[in-house]
C-alpha cells in the first residue's frame, strides 16, 4: 500500500479533469481526493503500487479529453488508513 500526492498543472480546471480523475481512480480501486487549488489540481491517491503507477500515467496524459497537462509533481506521502473511497472536493 502506497499513497501519492500529485499536483497537475496546465489546462486542468473547468474541463472535467476532476471527474475523469475520479473515474480513473475507481478503475484502479484507489482511494483519496482530487480538488482544484489556485492554478492546479491536487490529487491524493492511495492503493497498490502498480495501480498507482497506471493511474499516474493516465492522469499525466490528460484525464479528460479537453485537458492538457503541461507539468506535474508527484511525491510519496504517509498512508492514511482512514480513507475509504475516492472523492472530488
């Protein structure tokens, strides 16, 4: 079990990015959150390492059809065992 903190920059607000990110997270059985913050989208995703890797690859390639990811940062953070689902904030 791992947990990642991801910041995604580019055309990622107002284009359905959070909805598609949540859909991808559910596809890989991940828990966590996605939210708009200032000029980027912030994601906390937790699950099995291979699922997280696939999730990050899909997100960085543009979670929604109208999005365009220009850059992103990913870091490891402590696992939060209280998380039960993936939700949009």
